[in-house]
């Protein structure tokens, strides 16, 4: 029987995996994630340990979070049930805000501001153009 000395290997918990996945999805840097993920002795893990034990979460975190939030927003906009475990939003103003945000960011819609200027009497400006040059 051979005994290996040193530190016991890091074993990530399910909660740590979920948290790393969300942090990656939020765009938090790996060095900052390492400061928050702790080993059994409450020490931060190294970036090498993060990459070794959380490869799947690093690779999929952003896509999974975007999909979850996107599904929630679309369900809210359309008045459907949200993904399991998420409470629906039924407030019409919030649903409309989500719809506007979706239209701007995913459909390329833009808000148009129309500015009109009139005379003090409210009538539109009129321009008289005199054609004094026959070459025009």
C-alpha cells in the first residue's frame, strides 16, 4: 500500500459547479471566480484547478445562462409559462419592457425621434425661392 502525501485532491460540490457556471455566464474573470471558490480548508482554488475541475462549466456557462434568460424573457413576452422552477412575470408593463428590449437588441428595431419646428403661430415654415440664375 502506497501512501500519497500532500494535500487531498479538490472535489467540487454541485453548488460550486452551479455557481461557477453562472459566474462564467455573467462574464466574471477566472481569477475572480477562483477567489470565491474555496477548497475544504476555505482557501481559494488556483486557476489551474478551476480549469481542471470546472471545464464543462467554463465551456458551457455563458450559453446556458443566455438560453435560460432568453427562454424566460420570451415566455414572459408571450405570456407563457417560464422554464421550470422560475416564477412567471405577469405585470403588463414588465412584459412590454421585455418585448421592447428584445425588439431593439435581437430584431434591430430603433426608437425614432421626430422633431418638428414651426413658426410661433404654429404654422409650418414656408420658403420662397427666387430663380435668378437660368442655369439652375
